C-alpha cells in the first residue's frame, strides 16, 4: 500500500525546544511516508544547535519567504481563483474566524495569503495530508489550506497556553473542520472538549509526544548531588522555585549544583537573582544544547527538576525518565499521566517552594530510592511514550481517515503496540 504523502507545518521549524516534532517526522519517514516539512517563519540560528536541526532546516519549505515573492503569491492565488466558490468560501472563513478588531482581521487575511501559497506548493508536490503542530496561527493557515484546496488536514494540540485564549484561536472551528485532532494527553483532550462540540469528540484521539529510549540506554551510576533542568527560561517554568530550593539545601549538600539547559526571556532576570543570592557556583546557565548534549547531561545528573506552573506533558520529563533519572515536578495538566508520585518520581503542588525543596532533599539523600524511581520511569516511557510507536499510531490515523475506514479509538489497541 502506498502511504499518504504528508506535509508538516509549524510556526517555526526546527526549533531546539521542539525536538519531539523532529522525532515524529523522522519516525513517519522511517515508516515509509514522504514528509515535506514547512515553516511559516525562518528558524533563528540559535535553534540550529545540532546536526538534526541543521539538516531539517535545510530541507524545510519557508512559507513567508515564498510569500515575499509577488510573482509566486499572485500565481498561487490566481490558481485557486479558478475555483471561485471554494476560494470565496475560504476567504469568508478567514474573515469569520478572525479575532476581534482591525488587527485580528488583518492577521487572518495575511494567513489567507500564506495559505494560498502553501496550498499551491503542497498540491504541486503531491501532498495529500497536512498535519500542523501547535493550534495557533500556523493551524489557522492549515485550516485555510484545507478550505482552499481540499487537502485533508489535522493538527496536534498541546496546551496549556492555547486554552488561555480558545476563542481567540477558534479551536472549536479548527476541531470541527480537521479530519482528526491529536491530543497529547487525556487532560489536553478534556480541555478541548470544553470548546469542541460533542459531534467532534470521536475524532479527538490521544497521540503522545515521545522519545527514543535507545538514546538513553546507558546504565546510570550516580551518587552525587547534581540537579538538571531543561526548558525555556520563561515564567511558566517556575525556575525561581528551583533556585530557592538550591539556596535552602546548599548547606546540607556541599557538592550541590543545578545545571540549567535552555534559554528564554527570563534568563537575564534569573542570572541576576542567582548572583544576588551568591549562587553563581551552584547554578549554571548552559543555554540551548543539542539532543546529544542533553542526553550527555542526563547521563551525568542525579535528579531532574521541573518546577513548572503550566505545561502540557513535558517531553524533557520523558527524556529524563528514559535515562533512568528520578524526576521532581509539579502536579499540573497531563504530568500525573506520565509521572506517578512515589513510583517514578516525586510530584508536588505547583508553586509550593517548601514542598519542592523537601522532595529534592529526600531524593538527594536516598540513592537507592533514586534508582527505583529511575527504573520505573524508564519502564513507563518505554510502554507509553516511545516515539516510534506513537508515530505508527499517528500514521494509522492518517491512513484510516484517508481511506474512510472505521473510526479508531482514543489510543491504539494493546495488541497493536
């Protein structure tokens, strides 16, 4: 059977923080799908931290870059104008689903222009299914591509921020029009169900983001007090909670260090806080790192800490668990579906700095418990968050909806794993 040719669209691809999308694309290709990657904006050099990112960047179609060529844009839209009913309907959809105000209307008209150019490229390349990650602006473009060209499309919804402004991004309309929606967790699916009509619920499937467990196959041998954080240095990640925990525990653990991988808008403020508290030798800012470098950091650390206030299901937790590193995180969103408190790690209330420091203290003080948590975490990831299996499930969904086959369930049947 010839597998559908798929296009992948995000606002910016590839990003250092979205390696799970790159893994999903790679696994779909390994299954036999031809996958064209598309990005609205051009990725900044700071995200091209490894060979995987550089290779994907070189082969990715840049939508805005193509739109800036007036000949390309005019030719693309003239092509779709030959089907005036569909073209006008797509234009009406862009107008009708725009956020309120002149700015919102203007942006949706820009997305309409982008959609015409992208639709032409996909059609010329023989793409039969478009999949979008992140249900914001790029998903609006995907929706308009579908309306303009008739190409089937779907999207993965993550959260949490999309659920802060569900009406602004019209996730109800997107869920209704997409062939199907991949939700990253039961929690995420339930949040979408708040806005999507009951008639759409049977096409809201759960497709986990995943990791490659073989990348983290080294047997750990850790007995120190090194803590690792990987993520954007932004307010939602709760990094001050981690810094405060280090300050509370530094006298008890003379070799305690926290290594922070990532970058973001709060970096300068966080570095200033670390300096003000005299923790420069204890808290180290590493910036973005490649997948291989993150794997090496995980091989050297004793505890992985993620004190977030808002999340979907963090892939970095999956990576740490696959590396048999005990995790310390917060009880929010889909995290409890991944991490079981007292089994594969510790899960505390978000924003509770005393509880977070206490749990970190308990983990650092008990190497045997850390080993038990690490082993249980790896087993959980291998069973439910293996990127290759999740890509196979996504492929099954694409193929089933393409063929008009029976509606599939929430998750793959156990014997299909």
